[in-house]
C-alpha cells in the first residue's frame, strides 16, 4: 500500500522518465537523419551570411564576385553585402573552391547565419553540389517572408488570439507601443512564449523590422488548432483598387532606413530627452573663411562648427559621455570622437572624426569631406561609423532655422545646427544698427547623462570658441 502523495510522486517520476526516453529517441533520430544527409556530400564548408556591423541582423547580397567552380584564397572578396550601414566586402576565411551559390545576386533581407554558399577543398567535388539544398534549419533561417502588417495568421491558437484581444499576455512597454501606433493587437500574430505578444511583433507590424521567429511554444500552439476568431477584412472593390493604383506606388524600404527608424523610435521612447538652444554669432567665422579664401584655402561653416564643438567637449566632460544601459551609469568618454550626420541615398549615416579636439580646422575639414564621400558610395568600414562620443547634425544648407535632433544611443548628446541668418544688432558703443550673421544651435541630451546646466556650460564654451577672433583659430593652413 502507498500513500496518495507517494503514489503521485511515483507516477510523476514515471511520466518524466518516459518523456526523457521519447526525447532521446527523437534526438537520436534527428542526428541520424543529419548524418545520413551529410554523408551524401563530399567534405565541404557552408558559408553563412556574416554579421559585418555591430547592429546587423540581416543583409542584402548586392552581387557575387566569383562564380561556381572558381578557386578562392583566404582573404579574397567573394561578394558585396549591403548591411544596415554600408556596402561591405564578404571575404573568405579559407582556401578552396566555390561549389554552390545558395542565395543569388539581389537577395534581400537575408538573416545573419543563413547559408548563402558552399565551399569545397578539392575542385573535383564541385559537381557533387549541383543539386545542393540547405538543411531544413538553415532554410528556415534564410526565409525572408514576413507576415504583412495588419494581418493575423490563420494558424494562431484560440487561446493566444483571445489573450491578445483582451490585452493580456504582454509587457507594459508593448501595451504603450500599441497605444502609440494605434494598431489593433488582435491583428498581430504573437511570437513570444505561450502566445505572448512581444515588442518585435508590434515593430514588425509597423514595418520597422523583420518579424521575429516564433518561440517553440508559440510555434507549437500555432499548429494545434486553426483560429476562427480572426476574420479577414472584406476585399476592396474593383473601383477602389483602380483609384488607388493611380495615386500611389510601393517604395521598398532600405535596410539602413529600417534600422534608422527602429533605433530612433527606441531612442525617443526609452531615453529621457532634454533640449537647450542658444544663438551664436558667425561674424568671426565669416571673417576667417574670407581670409582663408584669399590664401586659396577653404573651410565650411560645418568645419568650424565641428572644430568649436570638439574644443567645447574637451572642456565639458559631462556632455562628452555615454549611457551604459547594462550598468545603469553614465560613462565619460576619454576621447572626443565627433560623429557627423551625412545624408546618403539610402538614409543617414554618421562617420566619426576621431580625437577631433586635437586636430586643426584644415585636418577636420579634409577628413570630413573624405569620410562623407566614401559614405555616399557605401564604402565606409565598420570602425569608421561605430561609436563616437557626440554627434552633430547640420541642416544649414536647407531653409531650416532651428530643429531638435533625436539622440543616437548610447551617446549622451547631439547638437542640431540650423542655417545662418542675418539679424539686426545694436552697437553698444555707438548705438548704431548693423547686420550680424547668426546661427541657432540646439543640444539634445540624455537627462541621465547631463542636465540642463551641463548643456548650458557646453554651449557657453562652444560660443567662446566659434566667436573667437579669426587669428585665434588653429587653421593648419
């Protein structure tokens, strides 16, 4: 005779043991199938989509630079990959022959880790991969299909769908994002554990990122029962389709713009922004540029702004800082590395002038022009646009008097520069009126890194440098 609690424990132990046996049998069967599949091909190496930048999660294959059967040496560039920042070279790490190109030219949104090609060591083995197909796991990873925003999958389980409709199974941040976007949660297929709606699901529905892969429990729930609660919207009438086709067209979103939108949304909603604006005189800058032009040298207003900002940052360490989210502290950067916003056809990118406070005006100008030129051609290396302690965004070439920039985490501050305008001033000595070129600058800062007083002191230092006499500038000319 066994007590009920003892009997229950024995039954539970027996069921757990049975599950372990079944799990082991399944794992052994999967391993056996994988080994049988691998044994049908000669020795080879599968090349995954590489992560060519710190924020890269997927990329586009612009073009392959080698053909199937070509010999490859370690260090050879085999393809051009469009990342979320620039077009990068995909270099081989081994010697061998390209046996199979799995993902061809022009492929879009290929996830990092998806198999894109196969290499072999011996040329005679190339022909064996003519009909090569990636294993199921890799094929799933390489799939770029994502559910369209505003549509729910018909395979979601009733329990998960009901939870979403009632507002359950989601974090407060997800609820806030849904409220801000105005998206009906019942139209989104959850991918989190136990049918939970996660932030990535909402961002994907907004078109800001690729749909996240469903968790094992969510995938299992999706295959249990088809949902009958979500009704597809009625099809548009023929007249509506004809009218719409004349008024709009779909424009593909580039990887850079998708990442920019996602990061700006995250920065604006998670980082406590504060703003301080000041107006500074450009009279000294105008005199300096005229003097340099007479000596066949050139310096843009942007060069002068970067020069003055770098010197002001050296005197304002609290503004030259970053927010360490993992530790929850502000970290002062030992170097003054100023990132400059550059507009490209694909979107904004921010190449960095390293140790800008140690460089002359001429050195800063030459470096910015060289970096901007390569940025517009997609030729920057990751270390040239990754990091930075401070950013400058200048719209002075457009009819924009003043604007506020969104922070670029983890940087603690960014300065927005408007166009130069002439304003009437009064000479304090003579009382006469005169025109003076001025510009409005606005500093956006993370309130956890620097407060308004710190920003004001930085702007005071910035004004002292940019309004200094022309002869005080270290031009390097």
